[in-house]
C-alpha cells in the first residue's frame, strides 16, 4: 500500500527532474540519496504515462500509484514461490493507496502486467545476480554470441543495473589454473572516461583490452597489432571491436 504525500516518492520525483536538467549530484552521498535515485525510475515512468505538460505535483501523485504496481511486479518477477501461488490462485496480490487527507484506501487491483509476468521466465533479483567467468574450459565463443554479450552488458551499464564485479577467490583461481578465454578483443581509447570492462559490464577474463590515445593502429610493428594477433590466434577470440567515443580529446 502506497499513500498520498509520500516523502520518498516526492524526493525521488525531485531527483528525477533534477537529473533531467543536469542538476543531480554525480553520486549518491548517502543511503537516502541512493534510495531516491533508485526510485527515480518510477517518476520517469509516471511522466511517460502522463505525457507532456504534467506538473511536479501531478507527477508525484501518479508516481505513488506507479510505485505500488512496480513493487507488485518485482514480487511477481523475482519470487518463484509467490509466482506459483499466484498462478494456482492460492494467493492474490493487489495494490492500494491510502489517502492521508481522508483516511480512504483506494484499491487498485492487480498489476496490469500480471499475466505477462507470470508467463515470463523467473529470474533472480538484481542484487543477487552475478556473472560467470570464462576460462579455456568454455572454449571459443562464436562472434555473434560475443556481440550479444557486449550489447547486453552495455544495456545493463546504461540502465544502472550492472552486475559484474562480484569476483570470488574461486573465480580468480580458475582464471589462473585454466587460463583466459576472452570472447572479444576491444581496441579502445585510453581516455579515463571510457573504461571498457565497465562500459560492457564485463567480468575478468571476458574482454582482451587494447587501449591507446585515439584507439589507433598506425604501424604494423606496434604493440596493439601484435597483441591483437595474439588474442585472435592464441586465445581464439572470434570478435574484434574497435570502439571510439564522443568528446575524444
């Protein structure tokens, strides 16, 4: 149950509007700021549903409803046990909004996406998701599959849903014992604002990185060309990506 005049939703809406104007802080300075940033997607969806012309108060009010359904949809998407109980009819999940001004509870019913979510494959919550590592035991990855991994990783990065970085001691030992098998070699710029593994939400062992100023290959005896030939021949990577970037100095 959500409620009118919700301070968290009002703060998230303000955070979202500030980010649109380029006024948002560069990073969450506290757990509360992190919460507001996490909820700002609700305000974005509310704005999309209301259309152009909605003022901030209208956005906050509609965001309360959107957030109720967002919570329901999270449960249906990420809890296998709840999904099965809802599918069987043993449990019903409905939303509501409590109006502080009148004391009335407005019953919203089921999520409009319930049927769609129950048909979809269950998955782990983002906080529990983790990526595997690649070693020589996995063998070479076809180029189109490697490209798919790059696109999926960049989509996670741009949406703020990156899941790489959870590297266990066992993973590190496997990379040492079994050896690396990067699915892609990337020639990128040395610019500190374009970190290749981060941009593609990749794990150690996924990407063979070659960086210099301007992502260039200007002479045959250079280390970039020799390193790339090693990656393709010895490590058997099937995908090579040359990545430029905007605002390149």
